[in-house]
């Protein structure tokens, strides 16, 4: 079983029918911090592909078979606003709201 992608030690692990999918990930050192755990997929020897499914907070990993390849993709970080940017945005929106309310009151 070949394990590639965002694991600490991408390698080939001998097939063991007693191993679960997560055991193979552990044999490759586990997931890195940038691993997209819910998007892990397997490519089987016959060419079929299966991916991790998530239902009600539980993850269902693909079935383990001899000769499969496991790929752990990279999680892309979202650009989130830091606290200074949030404060600046909030201040701007508050100022705009006060300006609109003032204009509406002066027109009436």
C-alpha cells in the first residue's frame, strides 16, 4: 500500500489484512498539520477511486485493499481577518451607518 501526500513519512507499507485505513496512515507517520483529512482518497489497483466520506461528524475511510494508493491532499488555509482588520472593518461599518442615519434624519 502506497501512502503519499500530507503525511510525515510518505512510503510503501506491506499489505496487512488486519490493518485499518488509519493504521496505514499511522505507518506513514500520521497526518501533517496541512493535511485535508476529510478529503483523503484511495486509488485501487483496478483504477477505481474512493474518498473519505463524512456523515454526522464521523469519517468513513475507504476500504483497504492490496495494491492501493492512498493520497492525502493539502488543506488550503483561508485568508481570515486578524483582530486589527476586524476592528477596522467594524469601525468603518459603524461610521457609515451613523452617516446614513444622520442623512436620513436631516432630510426629514
